[in-house]
């Protein structure tokens, strides 16, 4: 398992685990970052990512992206 921050651009990945505690984990799950979901990185700037998940584009900072394992 690797953090989402290590994903290759435009490669489709399966989420294997969502980390974090309490509100952080719930926030990620509410945005669609759940185990088994497909996610791909659209672009990356200074560690922050724009990803495609469930036909939506979402921006994540480096700290949140590192909690999502693929």
C-alpha cells in the first residue's frame, strides 16, 4: 500500500484504506474516499492533488492525500 501522493498521473487506482481520526476520516468518506472506490490523479502542485473520484474532481492538500492508501 502506498499513499495517494505517490500515485502516477492519470492512472486509475483502488482505495485500499482511508486513515485519519474522527472528523478527518469522516470528511474524506463523505467526499467519496472509501475502500474500494476508484481514484485517479489529474494534476499535482507542490504535493497538493486534484483527483477524479466518482465522476467528480476534488482538490486535496498533501496532508489529506497522504491519509488515503492505494
